[in-house]
C-alpha cells in the first residue's frame, strides 16, 4: 500500500486505516510514506480516496457482521431499529421483548405497580 502524505494529521489516519485493512505487520512492511508539497487538489483527492477506502472497509465489515447476525431474531429487531436511527444503548431486552429507553421508565412504573399489588 503506497501512501502519499500531505500533512501529519493524514498520516495517523492513513496508518490506522492501513493497519485495519491489512493487519499490523503487513502495514509496517507495505506502507511507504512520501511527502509532497501541499496543494488543494491533492488534498481533496486524498480525502476522497480516504473516504472511499473507509466506505469499502465499512461495507465489508457490515457484510461480515450481517452474516453473523442473520441467525439471531433479537439482533434482527435491534438492527431494524438501528436502521431507523436508534442505537443499541436505547434498548433493554426483557424476556425476549425489546423496549426502547423511552418506554423503559413507563415499563418500570408498570412493573412496580404489579409488584405492590
């Protein structure tokens, strides 16, 4: 993997990316770094390339995780909610049911009423 460098900030990002993509050892061997005089077009091109690389990585990871998740119906429900913009920390699952955080206080009140009776 050949990396063209414009500024220090990009270096840490790129080396992290390289490490994630090819593993630590390989990244050390294969990553050559060159610096070039700073220019707007090159900077934009690098950002674009970084973005594409990152998206490719995320898609791969997403596919991998999706394969693992398919089996689990509970996870499928959570995924559906995640796609709607709600994330796992909003959830509490109780006896196979999944509650959103906003419902949890309400649910808690219901349960405590039942316990008092």
